[in-house]
């Protein structure tokens, strides 16, 4: 592609040179030198972009796994009062593993896209730019949700409504009306500490990962999402370690992934049989059980020609806008409906309308990706 662009550019440069020489009587060698410098600069830029895209080539099975987890996020976010028993069980089941898997994928991708040997100052600068982009979107959606709640609740002009809710949005991500944005805080923490983790040895990372496996059992403050770091830090470190051992993971045959996923199938059966023991399984254990199972499912979907794969791949390419917009639609609809009618009296209407709004949010997020985020992706490479 770069060669074709360079040839087209050189033809255009030659025509420009002829026109310039004939119209302005400019010496031919001066115009040639200027055009050669421009062509050299153009080729250098194209080569850098091509190299970055080759270094961050997308992994189809990982894209499919991300899309599957996001679909579970969408289903799990339909929390409402007076929900039927089957949905409460489904919600508890999804939340026992889907975010640990999602955090592990995020850790892998952060290590995958930031594996170049650069100085720590460059790494922190890159992390800061990422965090700035995340927080702009987070703050926008959070303010919209706060505004919606204030209008519906009639509190938008009362006392310290805006100050209290904005402080909760910025300092306590797991509190307030926009608490569904906590993942962006966790993602920001992951980018902040990655320049330091990047310079640790494999042995040190494994020891640190083992320590964080037990940190989720501790009580911690919600200030700036510290409790999220304790709860999901183990899976973030596991994602980084998985990247460092990618060569080994690629060599594992798909049948072994299938065998490794059997315990999660047993966990699922026990969960729906109502066994009390599964409700006391730590998050670290249930997340570990789910990783090989969904890895196997993703490999099967990626290796077989089917329409489901074509549906999942576009979803995986717009995870952030889809995550934000679907929650804005769902959360906004929930707030409005809860104020207007009793959910117990119109459960069928709630399910129908919320499903419709979810589909609308997915279409809107994909539209945002194709028309806006695609520009960012072309500048920054193939991932994130």
C-alpha cells in the first residue's frame, strides 16, 4: 500500500514540477530538491505508520472474546427493582466472572500495544494521553446521567446537587448515579502503573500477581477506585503475564483449552442448581475458571466461517463508545421509568423497551466508531 501511495505521489510531484517550471520559470534542480524532500518525508511517515500497525496486528480470537464479554456487560447492566428470580440468578452468574475476564483482556492489550522499548518519560506521556481521552468521554456521559437524574427527580436546582454528584463522579467512582463508569477508573489506573510494571521481571510480576490474588478479600477505601485495584489487580497482572508468555499460549492446542474449560461448565451447572458453595467462590477463582472456557469458545468461533463472527468483530472495535452509550441509554431509561410507573406492573413493557434501547445504543456506538473513532485508530495504530 505504501509503494502504491508513493508511486501515485511521485507522479503527482512530477506533474507539479512541470507546471511550476513552466509557469514560474523556476530552476529545475531547485524544484526537484524540494519535491524530493517532500517525497522522502512522506515515505518516512508512511513507513512509521505501517510499522506501528504491523506491531499491533489485531488478534481475532481476542477481539471475539472482548465482544462476548461486552455483550455480557450489556445483559448484566439491566438491573431493576422487582426483577424475576431467574434474572437475579443470571445477573449474579454474569457478575461472578465477566469483569475479571474483561480486565485480564485489557491488561493483555495494554502490554501488547506498549511493549516497545522506550524511556519511562515517553511511557508516562503516552499513558497520560490515553487517560485524558478516557476521562473526557467519562465526564461527558457522567454529566448527562447526573443531569437526567436531576431533571427526573426535581433536584437539579436544589442545594449542592451538582457539587455532591460531580465529586462522587470524580473521586468515588463506585458511588453516585454514574457508578457504571467505574471501569474507566480501573482502566486509568492500569495505564498509570503500566510504565512501572513494564520494567519488572517476569518473576517479580508473578509474585506480585500472587499477592493481589488475596487483596480482593480485604476491605479497602472507595476513594479514587482503590477498592477496584484490590479487587481486579490480580487479573490485570495476569493479562500482562499472559502477554509475556504469548509464545507459549499460542502453542497450546485447542483441545487443551477445551479440557481446561470443563471446570467452568461444572461451575455453571452448580450455580443454576442452587448449590450454596458456588456463591462463596472468590472472584479470583471464578474468573480463572472462565478464562480458558471463553478462550476456547473464541478460538472455535475465530476458526470457523460463520455469521456470528462477522457480528462480533465490529463490536470489538468500538468497545469504549459502546460501553458508555449503552449504559447511558439503559441507566437513563431506568431512571425515567422508575419515576413514572411501577416496574412490577409493566415488566413486559420494561423488557421490550430496554431491549430496543440497547439495540439503538449498539447501532449508535458502531456509527460513532466508523465515523469518529476510525480517524483516531488510523493515527494510533490497529489497537486501542
